[in-house]
C-alpha cells in the first residue's frame, strides 16, 4: 500500500481525500478530508535513504563518506538540500 499523496501528480496542487474504505468491515466513509502534511512525504526516495543513513551513522558525515564513497563537501551539500526540502532553516550557533 502506498502513502497518501499530499500533492497532485499532474499540477502539484494540494490533494484532498474524498473516501476512506475499511476492507475489514466493508465500511465506507465519505466526505472531504485534508491530509496532515507530513514533512517526510515531501522527500524523494533518495533523500529518505540519505536521512536513514545519516541517522544510522549517528549524524557523522565522515562515516557517511565510507558508506556512499562521496566527499565530505558533497555529503554536506546533500544534507543542506535535505534540510531545505524539509523547510527547515539551519541555525548557526
């Protein structure tokens, strides 16, 4: 089963759900339901895999260099793209 789309695949507009169906008890609920925006749904498969690898490497890009075979600056750029895709603004301390 796939995730609930939050953006139209044709025009990128917001999607609303009109029908929910339970196959267990054959109940259908109709109406207009607006899905809650999950920021992780905005990520591509590649970005989600990067995020999971980042967590598995405890946030250490030098460990990710070995996993991906990419340079630190390249991984840093991918991390910044991921942060932007999630609509987060890094705060420099």
